């Protein structure tokens, strides 16, 4: 089991190796495996990148984000300008049914609402706006509404897990309740946990995902 000091060092190193981040801007504190990131970054994607990098470190149990997005004067936009940019970004993305999505911007935070048929459309909508100038945060309230197909949802997810995670897929259990998927099991990092959830969301027929996968220490996999 890693000590808090070891986890802190590993997280700091990972942040240094991430090209878009300036590790000197981000403070790292660790207590009982819970990592707190503090500081100021100049774009929302950098905040997301710091979170993703931290979750990929083995031994991290949870991440508390105390990172603030400090938009530079050059990139600062009004809520109206951000809303217009979001509408255009969604319109230009062919994978997003922009006529199904409503945008609200308040204090540079974008809230997206609406209904789409596929999980990948929901993710694509978020990805289309997170990098826009002036955006400090994104609340993705878009709902996936698609009737389950005749294809075995559980089998589709299992096949996808195996192709992306290899033997790690054996540590994940999948339960389907109509169009709802419940994931259980153990993985080595929060990154793998999120990848499993994203895979489930991207499967046709899935309208809800409950992620109960736990992040275990290396000892679990050594003894498995």
C-alpha cells in the first residue's frame, strides 16, 4: 500500500509530465489516499486534465478539486458571447443533434439540457464546448433516451471491455436492468473506473449507468 507521501510524489510527477499543465500552478495535498488539488489554471480543460491525471495514479481513492479557473483578460467573454459560441460549436459538430439541446450560461458556467438518442452524442456535446474561450465549467444535463435494442447490451459492453482493458475486464461485473447498467468490481485507478463507465454509456440501448466499481490497491490484483 502506498503512503500519502508516495501518492503525493506520484501525482506531482504525473502533473509535470502532462504537456498542457504547469505543475508549479497546482498544489497537491494527500490525506488517507484522498488528493486535494489547489491553485489557479487559466482554462477549464486544464482543470479537467489535472483531475484526469490525478485519478490515473494508483493508490488515489478520491480527488477533491479546489482548482479555480482564472480566465485571462484576453480570453474573458460575456455570458452572451459564450452562449453564442456554444450554439455555433454544437451546430458545427456533425455528431451532435444541436436542435435537441438547450444552452444556458451563467457566470461563465455552461449548462446543457435536452434529449439525445445515443450516449456518444451526450459526450460529444460536452466535448464541443469545454474548450471554448471563457468557459469556466460545464454542467451536462443532457438525457439519453433510446429504447433498448434487441442486441444483448451486457454482451456488447463485455466485448468492449475486453478489447480496451484486456484481462482487467475480468474484474468488472455487469448487471443490466432494462436500459440501466450497474457496474461492480475492482480496478487499479479512477481512470479505469471512468473508462468502464464511458464504455457503458457508449453502448446502444443504455439510458442510465450506475457505477459501483471500487478502486483497489495493487494487493488486490496481486492476490487475485
